[in-house]
C-alpha cells in the first residue's frame, strides 16, 4: 500500500480519484459556502475504504481571529470522539493568527489577492469504512472574510481493497498554555533570562505537546511561542518519553532551534520541505514565533504510550505563551482529547486598537470594491499595489503599519474621486 510517495506517479492501481468541494450546485460561480456564527458545516462524508490526499481552503480578507474561532474535526469509521480537533488556522500552519507563507512538503500557504491565501494540507488520511470532516464556527460572525465565503477542496482516493492491517489513522491535537509554569527550583532572579547552570532531570515542568496512548508514530509538529518575556527563549530541549520511559527519555534534544533545523537562535524566517521557522515577528525574538517539523523520513514510533514535551527556556525558566499542534498516526481507539480551551483563552495577544484596525480594513476594502465596480473609477495600479501589500501586512499581524497605510489609501481614493 502506497499512502503518499513518488511511487504514486508510476504505480498503476485500481483506485479511483474523487473530490468533494464547495462548487456551486446551481452552475453559477458562487463556489463557496457560508458557515454562520455558532454553526457547524459538514465539509465531507465519504464511504470507505479510501485515503484523503489533499485538503485546501481559502477566504477573502478574513478576520484573523477566525483562525482560532473555526474548529476543524475529523472522524474515522463512525468513531464517537474526533481524531482531529484543532483550530482551523493552526491545523494549516498559521501561528497565533498571523499568516506566513509556507513552502513545505506537508503544508503550503500561498498568497492571493485581497488578503486571501491558499491553505493546503498533504498528510495522507486513510479510513476503512467512513470519513467525516466538520468545520465549526465558534466566532461571533459568519466565518470566511469580508464576503463571508469559504472555498474548499477535499481530494481523495477510493480503494478497491481493504486497508492493510498495519495502517495507522491520522490524528491531530491542539494544546495551549497561556503562561508556561516556571519550575519552583528556579530563583526569581533567574527567571526569563539566559540560564546555563539550572538543572532539569525530570521533565516534569516541561510544556506538553502530546500525551496519548496506543500503537503509533509521530508525524509532525507545529509550535507557536508568544515570547512575552523577551530575549532569546529557545534553549528548551525536546524530551520525548516513549512507552515505559521514566528518566531519561528515549529522545532528548539540545535546544529549540535544533528541532526545527535552524542555526543558532534564528533571527530570519525560513520555510523548507521538512523544517521551518516561518514566523519571527521581531529581530529581538520578542512577540510571536512559529516553527514546524515534519517527521516524514523519521517518524517517532511508540507501542503503548507517548509523552511529547519541550522545555520553555533551559530548565523551564521562561514564562511565555505556548501552543502547538501534534500530528500523528495510530491504531484506534485513541485516547479522548481534553476539551478545547474557551474562545477568550484561545485568542492570542492583540493590540488594544485591533477592532479599530479591523474596521478600517473593512471600510477601505468596501471603498476599493466600489471603485473596481465603477466604469468611471480612477482606481490606479499604484493604489492597488499599495492596497494589496497593506492587506498582506494586516494578515501577517503587522497591524499598526497596516492601519496607517489603510488610512492613507482611503485618503488617496477620496482625492481621486474628487479630481
């Protein structure tokens, strides 16, 4: 069974290819759905056996908070509890609601116009009897941006033979610790600073990425850190306790940047096939940072249980906001996930004037749309380029820069209309 490899290109099989999408069933071009506030949309129900190979979605200038308001869930073979339950943005590699372009083998994020992006996921997701994918909108307004539209594709293979008995089912779990707990062994004067002498010989205060049971293997990690404390935060080692591990763990790293393939203390964003520091908000490491690692060639296996952890600063001496998505495969049934955090605890730190900036974004976009629809419009290419780049800044979380430029653009539009 070839689940996801280049051999798919030359190995001829009896599989058939299918897609479920948001195409307009009336034949028009309204190829999107609306997911209203407090509603859940069923994106797909598929009879097995099969393998989902690719999931895509896009919106136009959505409220960045929709990335945490929306919850994607996946159920395999009529299970009661979801195998995937993750905020929409995090599942597709968006760290703390701030978009960055990603060019990896598993997730790609590609820029479009009008503050839109194409979000793509390539983890293979096999199922034997049935697959169900849902999107819940827990936010206060219709999900999907300024025109409240959500486009999507789900591409899959239908199989003419049962899945092999050794097939693991895809899982994804989101966790968040709003302020990581500093070990009681750390003196006050050594909190939130570079620390070389501290000792961690238990891992008990580490941030927990995943704690589950079963027979399976780790496949990927998205880690988000809002560095509230400031300065270089990344001396935290990953420690992965497998099966009957006590101390030391089976896998022990040497620092955060090593997990994600970087050189010492990365200050510049990068995105590669297997590893990336795709979000580095500030050159001094403060604020938001996002990173990923795909275990495609080297999945980390467990037979009974696994506890996947990482220090927050060496010996856990940094108080910061950590969140993560663990991606893995395992036999069913899986350990039931704890409840998701309430909405107000999921939302990342925002500037005090965020709502004002979002209102300015919507107002400017409305005026741009009016100019584009008018045959007498004097909407110029120069203004359009500035507008597109400003929306990109906004979606990247460069809120104050975007706010000032949005006001300038609206002023130019007014001057053009009066000329």
